[in-house]
C-alpha cells in the first residue's frame, strides 16, 4: 500500500494562529500542570530520580521546562534511568 501524500495539507487556521501567537519556549517550556507535592516527592524519591523534593504545600505547578532541566541531570549512559524518568513523568499518574 502506497503512503498517503500529506505534503499539500495545511494546518487549520486556528492552529496556525495559535502557533504564531507564542514562541516555542512559551508554548512548550512554560506550559505547566498542577502536581500533588506529596505524591511527586514520594514517587521521585522511590525511583531515585531528580526533581524532588518540592517544598511547597499540597499542589504546585510544574513546567515542562522544569522537567527538561531535571532530565538533563540524568546519567546519559543509563537506559534504565531514562525509562524510570519517563514512567514517573508519564500522563495520568500525577493526580
């Protein structure tokens, strides 16, 4: 089966406008989510990963930029550490 040629497809106008409205660093690195502080600290300590402890109370906001900075502290020779990092930070487990 031949691949579908997608080269002439355009993003919807609303999507193009949203992308143009902010720089990548603002759209991606500054994007935040609420994280339960006690859960975060417990999970990261158990997995022996960077990013903890968070000293704020109950719930805090973490950005993707925070996660990128923590990922930079990982042992780059350890596939296992990268897998644990991805597992802890995966969607759906922070709430």
